[in-house]
C-alpha cells in the first residue's frame, strides 16, 4: 500500500476533531503506565522467561550528554561542555551492562544494537571502543545484527565516521530538522548545509548499509514553502530512510522549549499543509511511507518487509528483526521484555547509587496482563502492516477458546465506526484495514484499543497532528 498526497483531503473540522494529545505507541502500554511498585524482581523473572524461550535480544545504550541544548528536543539529556563527566558515566554504564548480562543465557542471540541519547558521539574514540567491546564481550552478537548509532553532525569528522564503521556499526542516523538558517538559529542548532552534505558524503564513503536522517515540522518560522526547500535538499542528500517528526511543544515537561517564540509556531492547518507537501515530495522521489513518521526507499528492507507483512516496531523504531526482548542500559532507558517493562533511574545520582549498592538501576516498571499483550499485538500490527487479520490474533492468543475477535473487541469495533465514516479505516468481516489517510493518523486509531487512555492527563502527550 502506498500513501499518496492526493488521497488526503481534510477539512478544518476534521483537522480539529483529530488534533488530540495521544501516545506515540512506541510501546503498549505506554511508558506513562510505569509504576515504582514494579522493579528488579519482575525484571529478573522476565529475563528468566526469555532465557527459557531463547527469545532474541535487542540492546540499547543511552548516552545522555549534549554540549549544547537543542530547544526543540524532548529527549532525556544532560547539557554540559565538561567532557570529564563521560568517564564516570561510562564506568557505571559498563557495570549496568555486565550486571544484566550475568542474567542472560549465552545462547540468546543479539540481532539489534542501538546507541542513542543525548549525543553518543559526545564520547571520544577510546570511550566508544571500550563501550562497544563491552557489549561484544558480554553478549552473543549475531553476525547479521543491525548495529546503529545516532550522531550529531556538528561534532563529527571523517576519521570518526570511518572509525565507527570499522568498529562494527553498520547503520547511522543524524538530525537535520530543517535546512533553513533562521529555523536552525531559533532552535539553537546551527549546522550549515555544506556541513550536512560533507557528513553524508563521508558516511557513503565509509559504506554504511543504511543512513537515516530526521526532519521536524511544526518548528517556529516554518511554513509549507520554506519546509519544501528542506524536503528537496533532503532528497538531494539521498538518505536511505527519513523520519519526519511532528514537533511536540511540551514546555511544561521540557523547559528548554520556553526559549522558542510560541507566536511563531505554525498552526494545525499549516502543519497539515507541510505534511501533505512532504508526503507528495517523497512519494514522487521513490520514498515510501512506512508508518507513523517514517519513509524509506522502495528497495529498502523496511519497505520490503512491510509489503510482505513482516515489519516490526519497538522503542527503537521500525525494524525487520523478529520480536525481541529489549535490554536498555544507562540512565532513563527503558527495557521492554515480553510481559514486563522497566525504566532505569532518571536522575544520574540515583542511577549511580543503585549500581553502587549492588542493584540493577531500575526506578519503576509495569507488568503486562494477557489483555495488555493482546492489545499490544493489535496496535503494533495496525501500525506496522496497516491492516490486521482477525484470525491471526485469535489463533496466536487462543481467543476462539473464549471469545472471537469481534466479541473480544466488541466495544472497540463500535468506537471505530466514526473513524470509518471519516475515511480512516475499513472494517471488514475478516480484517481491519487502515486507509491511506488513516495511516498518518494511526495514533488516533490505536487509541481506540487503549483503555488506559481514559485515566491519563491529555497534556502528558504530544498532539497527533
């Protein structure tokens, strides 16, 4: 299924109707459901269950440091130009990795590794080498594993890019956000066009298997015409995958966003026009809409996996790898096992203290019921494949021994009727099929299957549009 801009024709009433604050559903239940009463005991039990099933592993390392603040950023970061903070953090991060690795059966293969932040290339080459080899030493890394790193292009040179590739990273991503100097200045992330093209050239020269870039629409001073120039320059840059994120203005959660001129933020109608233009430009240049905010070239493995009904999604985004247990290391990071999620301490002093006291540095978590697991499967299937066959859910979770899909989700199917009337989804007797328009409003569709939503504060999440 291909998403084309000409299928999207929303009137203002419909825009207003679906412009709601909703979870991004990188997980279900969302991270807002993590509670302090769930922690290390449940996490250890989840690991033991995964050992028994020999579930594959995905590893995430969080490097929280940034030299300067990007005012748009919603990530968990520590802003400091003092590079001396990296060494003690690395010591504790390695302790975190080794302590968890002791619990893992050696026959469980790692098929995905990702370093995020913050700024992973805040670390120098020696520190990067040490962390990378700690993972290699403590885990069984599959020879075909996806090994990716996020980098800040302002702190890159050709030598570091080649070092990362030779070390074993085969995928790399960097943020552009916008090519417009005025937008870059107001968000406090100035990176000249020449720099970005040089960085891409070095990555291609180093022969990374995939280069991904990020754009953001909805920033101050953006409009359809200015952002079109950014989109066209991005196409000229020729990345393999492109993420186009809707800017989440949440200054009550991220105080740095108070530096942004709120009166210069584009309204919902202008943002919709920007999105329509972006879809059209990418579609016309051989990029397919994968889902949520992501585009990939037609020959990319994500596009191929989606066409074959074999696309997956986790905290690290869309992937072709099978369902895995995600182990996350570093402050604030979230591990996601089959039936338990846990988050490490958000404050660095608490993260250090827990490790000093001999514990896993877990602050809170959530255990999943069978109903949670079923709903997670439904939401992820819709988000990844844009359709869901009811019998697959019935067979996998034995619904037909109790209730069939239509009986189990009777209320949800009723609640989907208005969305079907608005052209977001088709409700067939054997399947649910998300329309082209519904694919980029997938958060609204997913929310129908989320009973936790009724008990959450709306301002906990970003706007869907």
